[in-house]
C-alpha cells in the first residue's frame, strides 16, 4: 500500500474520530493543526488507526510521533 | 477491592456480582438526578405505556458498570474512559441483576483495556450491554 493510500485511509479515521467530514490531514500535520486533537483524542485516534490497519503501535511510538507523516511511516512498516 | 495493574490483565478475565434494584435506590437516584419522569415514579403511567410497572432508571442500573470497573475489574487502578451502553430490556423495581464483565481487548500502545459488560435479570434476560474502556492510574504513560 502506498503512502498516499495510507494517508487517505488515515484521513477517514480522523474524520470518524473527530466526527468532522472536513478534517484533512497532510504528512506535516501535527496536533496543533487539528482542533480538538488533545491527549485523550490522540489515544482514541491511535486505537482507531490500529483497528483500521489491523496493526499495533508500540507505547513509545504513541507519544513520540512528531507528525502524521511519522505515523504513516510506522503504519507502512507494519502492514 | 481488586488492585489489578495493566500488566496483570488478560483477555477473558471475568468478574460478576449481583445487585438488587430496590425502591430505596430508585428514590435515591431520583433525588440525586432530579429525573422525575413518571415512567419511573407512577405505576399507572408506566402500565399505560405498555410496561409491567415503574421502570428502573436505565442509568441507575448501568451505574453498576462503574462498580464493576472501579472495584473489581481492574479495581483500584481504574480510570473510566468510555462506557457505551445499549439498553435492551426494562428493569423493574425489585429485579436482581447479575452484572458481568469480561476483558475483551488489551492495547499495549495506549495501556487501555476494553471490557464487554452485560447485565442479566433474575429471569435470565439481558437488560443491557456495554463496552467499557478503562486506563490505569498506577503508572503514567511515558513522556
């Protein structure tokens, strides 16, 4: 699966978790760029992405990701 | 009170206990919440709406999921994050409910678990189900 395809599916997860069809993240997006992306929402997001791609993050990855691109790199390495 | 830590949890761990939803609890809940809907207070009204009698507050019954997680599974280290409840059948004053929870999912990444909850009345009828997500207060997620 290409990075672009992963990003598209990640965006679908974001829209569902944030209940907002207008959310559109890019590789450079961070929590500061998405309204409501707080620590609890981050945990919900991580679990929803794990479900979407049938993979698991490591605990240090959950707190260490600096942007969506890094998240996609991790997903890409696990699927 | 149980004191399970995240590391102690395993899929399939189960706990169950029983509770009787009596008149006193119904009245206490009404006073506490101010929910004076006649479905819970007036037998005639409730029967007129097709029920056997006054209906126990759904949230009174499901509040025992708080006890399930906070006292037993996992107990002291619990922090309730989410509780998605589906009410499937009415509970009546005097019903005895068996509250049951089984660990259904463990997420190492977020140090959270999910518990599949179910309450069954004395006739074996499921009155509600729940998916409960809890985290643990015994250790903070590493920065």
